[in-house]
């Protein structure tokens, strides 16, 4: 029987042939929790009678959502996480300033081709860019994983997205995934595996592929996944300890659906308030005055994103009516941006550069919006109250659109 890459990974980790629709109990290769829900995970672990985690080397604990702490309540959460990591001898503890969990997991070698990775965050699906089956789970489920190293799954059916065409210079992977979400809609891929294929994906960088897989969950998908290639191997070399074994779907694998996208003529896209699938060309909403621009997050805080924005901002000043917050996705990204002079460009152009972390995306302590304010964000969600006031409006865009709009003080297409 021919299998998709998602079925192959769940077959390997469950020890049986896993076809779409079947229930399997699979061994977890790596697990992650962050300060948004680690307290609940630790509490559930203790209530279940957990004493020792199944493998401290396969667990990562990250402080990124409110980093540094914004209140005594949050500080207690961070303290609980630090104490748990120490007691359980979890050395892979990433404290404030380390970066966003979804950037750290691939960087620190927790994700390999063909691996099964879970995290207490819906955007764990980001790691599918490296050919892994990665998905978000609940805090109680994670407690069970901490104890046993296993979890049950319903093997998802796979929707294949075949993408062709050369993206225009002003169009980025973020524009592409927004376009796809606008077509498939927020519930169009519920509990499916979205497999991104085609020459457009082959040409795309690992940074770009991570952006695509990151937002698979915005269509309800269980995971997003891209078959590994030489670019994947180059990224993983020196990061992962286990052998890199590329895994691909069989030529005659059975898909629930195959959807074709020809994107050679695609224009820059924007997700308008208050839904991620409310997608339009940027030219349809140009001229709307903005108050804040956010460049960063697990969607677009990588080096490629910072480079694209810095190229536009270099030797220019952002509008005096706009505040622009720039947050690299990790310390590794921050250091690379520093060496390339990108941080200097952002500061000289009038941006505020903050420490690596989730920042305004989490809506917890940085870049909080007031009632009536309008923000452009390179993050992944624009629901009411996501970045502060429920009366604020959030438009999701690419780093290029964010940068050129910051210069003009209003939504502007980078083309």
C-alpha cells in the first residue's frame, strides 16, 4: 500500500502500518511546552502521579510568550517552570531572551526528517517544513507524554497542495500562505495533513517553508508538511544528532484531495480584520492609516524576513505617526542580524528592536493596542483582542508590506 509522508511517520513511530482514519499509539521524538501553558502541564503531570519524565533529553521548556515577565503572577509561572526543569534534570530549558519556541526547536536540533514532535501550542506545525509530523496538543495530553513518551493519534487524511509558478519579487511565502488560506478557508482542512508540493516549494528557502507550515493550522489542519530535500539536509547538518533520512510520499499515495495553485500572477496579500481567511490583495485596502507595525513572531521573525524589511527601510525613516516594533525570532537570528547590520538599519529608521520572544503576537505585555488603533502584523492571527483591545484592528501582511507601509504611515503594496 502506498503511503503519504504523514502516514509513513506515524507508521514508524507506532510500529504498524498507519493508514488515514486509523487510531495509533505512537512514540514521541520530542516534546515542547512554553510559559503560556506549562503551569497547566506541570500541574496535570503531578496530578497524574508523575514523578520522572520519560526522557529529559527529548523535552524542551521555553519562556517566550511573556519574556521578560510583566507581572508577579507571570513571574511565579516562570519560577515554577525553572524549578520543574531543575528537579526533572531537563537541560533544554530556554529562559527569557532565547527566542520563540517554534524557532528554537528546529535550531536546537529537536526536529529531524521523519520525526514526530508535539508541543502545547497550535503552531507547532511549523516544524513540518523539515519533513516532520509536528502538531499542537493540550496541556493534559502533554502531561501524559511527559510520563509515557507516547500519545494516541487518529491518522489524518492528506490534502496535497501542488504549487507552481515563480513568485514576483514583491510576493513572499507569507503572501502565498495567506492566499491559500483565503481559498481553503479557516475550516477547509480540519484535522487534515496539508502537504505542500510543487516547483514553487522546491525553490523556496527553509525560512519560507516554515512560514507556510506555521499557518497550516489557520485552515484547521493537524499538521503542515514538506518533503525534505538538499536544503533541508543543509539546515539540519550540525543541529541534529540522529541520522538525516529523507522521507517522501510514495508516488501513488492516496490523497483526499489534490488542489492546484498557479501563483505566477499573485499579488501581495493581506488578511483583514477579524479573520485570517478574510484575505484580499493589498491593493484593495491601500491607503488605510496605521498606528503600529509589528515585524516578528514564529511566522515572520526569521533572518530572511528581517533582511526583506531592512532592504526597504535602509536609509529611510518610518512615518512619525507609526511605531514599528521589530523582534527577531531567536538569539541566533538576532546575532546574525546584528552581524549583517540589520539591527542598525532598523534603529536608524526609527524602529524599536526588542529581545527575542513572541512580543505583540501574544498580546500579553509588549505592543498592546488601544481601542480604535490599527496594526499591521507579520504574525499569524488577527482575532479581536489578539494584540490588546477588542476594538483594535489587525491586518496580517508580509515583512515587505509591513516595512513599506511603516514608511508611508498607511497600508501600501510593496510592488
